[in-house]
């Protein structure tokens, strides 16, 4: 049972496989190089205009291309490792700011480090911590970014798993200094089709087009976009299921000795081991056919951290029992 991968536990939505098979003849043709139908589907789902949509081969390609557009990158660590890796490949200076002890953003440290022209990348919620930035704090961060004439790339790959307390796209719709990325990978359980999409001002989208490769999104992803965004029942069912399992897991994980459980706003938990290290627990759980994510390769974390996904109830209970037998 793979708890290292943070994919919607409900899996493929009903009817999608049949719809893709029915449209496989489209693989004999190049996708529309401007992706007009795909962008229309994304625009309707996000409630924005088509000329405000960016699409890519997963969220990582969009992150990669936007990093190319700036001279310096600012991140809070720990964070998704590709923010740093992609910047390093292009020899872009990277400013690493530590999150506080509870893995929250410190706005004073951001104020001290952010400069004009910088690209600030924030996970919202952040991977691997699972924390989503509070609405008022995010508003203040965007105000700071605008005052300093920097740019914010908000990575919201796990957005749909979160509570409906705010929508950053509607919140910052008029900002010229924000791009918000989402993806089909996690929530729609489609990591294999590599479909990422983003909202930004039409001027930024036009500038971005200079950096993107032609035909970066495949025909299967384009076909899937005709189907997945319209299935409201799947979306509601998934949000409710993950929320219920998340609450159950938080309660049960807190009953286990020798770990600290961090609250999460999405579909995975960051755990701090108070006894043993990641390698010992990883190997003991693997003997029980339970695969978890070691976290020492995230900058800012050591060998005392693990990350586990929220899966189906039966699997979640097996993980909890496995951790109990190893740690208690």
C-alpha cells in the first residue's frame, strides 16, 4: 500500500476510461498548438477568461518555464524540491528562507529577503508540510510582493482537497504580480497524463508563451479535460471523503506514542519521529507492505520526519496499526 504518493484515494472518476478510449482516434493528429479547447475547459472550471490560462506538461513544466523568466528565486524551506532544482539547473540564485518551528511563513523574514524582480514560489498548501496559508496572511504577502515589484508563483496542486474558505484566483484576480498553478495530477488522480494549468493576467500569459515549448500537452490530457472538470459529483464526493478520513487519521495518529502529528489542510500528513529515525521506521513498515515517504531529502528536514498520504479507510487503518506496532 503506497502512502508515499498523494493521489486522490477514490482513483479515476467513473466513465473517464470509456470516454478516453472512445476518443483515441484523436491520437493520430497533432493537438491544437494553441490548445483553444483545452484552455476553454480550464477557463470554465476556474471561472476565468481563456486568455488568462496557461497549460503545461504537469505543474512542473509551468514552474520550470516561469523560473526561466526571472533572475532570482525565493522559497521557504522545506518545500517541493523542484522549486530549487529547476532554479539550480538554470543557474538562478535561490534565496532559502526557513519556515518557523510550526512550518508557517514568517512575513518579517520575507520582508527582509524579497527584492524587486524576484520570483517568490509558495506551495499553498505546502508540500511536505500540508499547511495552507491563511487568507489574511496571503493577502498581506501579495501586497508585499506588489510593493516590492516582485512576482508570486502560488503552487496550488492540492487546492481541491482544502476547505472552501477562500479561492486565491478570485482573491487576486486583478493582480498583475501573481500566477496560480493547479493540476489534474493529485485531485483528479491523473499523474500519468501530465496536465498542469494556471491562471495569470493576460499580459503575463502572453509573455510566458515566449518560453513554452510547442505541443507540450498530449492529446490524452486534452481529451480528459473535456470530461473531468464537468463531473461535480466526483469533486464533491472526493472532498468529503478525504476530509472525513483526514479527521479520523489525525485523531488516531495522535494516539500513537513517539510521533508528533502536524495538522494538515490537504491529503497527507507530516510526522516527526520522537524515537528511531526514518530509515528504521521505513524498513519496519515495508515488512508490513506499507510504503511511506522519507523526508530527509527535503531541505530543512532531517531524518526524523515522514510523510504519509490519506487513502481509503481500510488502508488508513492498516497504516495506523502498522505505526503503532513499530513505535508504541
